[in-house]
C-alpha cells in the first residue's frame, strides 16, 4: 500500500477505476452548483494538480495497493502562516473497500503533513450517512467537531457534513501506529 503523485501516464487506469465505480462513488461526488461550460480533460486535471502542488496549496496522491491504483487522496486547502492547516478528501474503488487500505492511506498522509510538512491541523469532512468514511476517522481517533450545514455541493445538492480534525499537539505518535493490526497485509 502506498501513496504517490498522479501522473499523466495514469490516464487509462484512472479512467477505468472511475468508470467502474460510478455508482459506488456517485452519492459522495463533489459537484458544481452552477453548470460550467468548461470540460476538464485528464491532462488538464493533472496539470492543475501539479500547479496547485507547486504553489503549496495541494498534495494530490494516488492510493496504490499491490502495485495498482485503487483510489485517490488529496490534502487540499493548505494554508501556511498562522493557520498551517489542510483538509483531506479521498475515494477508493469498491473492489478494495473494507481492506484497511484507505485508513492506512489517510494515516500516512496525516503523518506526512504533521511530521514532514509541519502542518498544525488536519480536517476531514464527511457526509453523516457515509458509514465507511466515518469508520476511518473513528479508527484514527479524529475529534468530531460537529455538523456543518449545507457545507459542500455533493451529487447535485448542498449537503451537510460532519467535521473531524486533529492538531499536531493531539498526536503523540505517528498516525500509522494508531491502526495497529488494521493495516493491509501487504504493507
């Protein structure tokens, strides 16, 4: 299991993963509240990610398992200065859900943010009915900060989200150590 940057040569695998998981991901997909005429190609998406990463505002990762792409994780909204914070969002193909891959990926990303990038706070926002994602933040011990009404436009509507967070001071050891035996067996 690992994290790595999204590359242009990932196009076919990424498109296959998204296409075969449309129904699985649909209820959780971010959408635009106002229809825009602009269609973003895979190449443009990767270039946008790269530009945002170079500017220090985004950490876009592909989640891999046994050598293949199984999902995506991004640390977005990165602010430095007095805030030193970011937000994690993620998705995984249904074929690999429940194997402990995404909790491990989130833990690795949080460790990188806290210990290598010196961020102070990481936040994850989840729809209240998204039980698999709620289990991830529970396994990792993130603090529930309550409900955000109409927080994000998801699957065509403004939806409520529960907000979870941790600060660096709350993390005594690496996040990956919180998972113990819940890690995927191929690590």
